[in-house]
């Protein structure tokens, strides 16, 4: 049985740790025996994940992330984030993580969109 509250906390901790420059530690603490990646810019498995986030941390050290929402159902967690990158480029992301029966992350999907200066409906991205 999945502990959805713990999975949410672990997904946030994993993402924050990797995003802030510690992807190797994030993998050691939160990833299971496999890691299936669906982001087309990142290779499959833990080594490409670590390499990608180390590069992002090196090239874009002045970025921030806010976790706006975390939703869990069964073995899935969805995160809705607000990211601010250098030059005030702002992005909204939606990430989905699948957990194994041991509470470890084994699969990831995401979607990212730059936040526009104006919207036709006047609503925020959150």
C-alpha cells in the first residue's frame, strides 16, 4: 500500500534537492532500482539525470523553485511548480512521479511552459 503523504513529501524533497544542485544525493535518497525518464532532454536512468541537473546547476545557479501544489493518488505524485530563472524568465511546470512499492521514485514525466507577460483570460498560471 502506498503512503501518499510520504510520497508527496519525497517527490518535493527529491525535486528540490536535484534542482538546487545535489542530484546525486537526491538519487541516493529517493530513487528506486530503475529510473525511467520521459523528458526528451534527459537520458534514461540515474546517470543522465545526475549529469543533466549538475549541468543545470552549474549554468543556472541563480534559479529558484516554489512548489505550488502536490497531489498524490495511488503510486503517482503530481507537482505544480513556479520556477524563476536568470533574467526573470518564469516557468510553470507540471511533473509526475511514479513510486515503487518501497516508496522510491522509478518514473518521471513533465511539462514546462514559459509564463507569458499577459493572458487572454487574465488568470495566473496557478
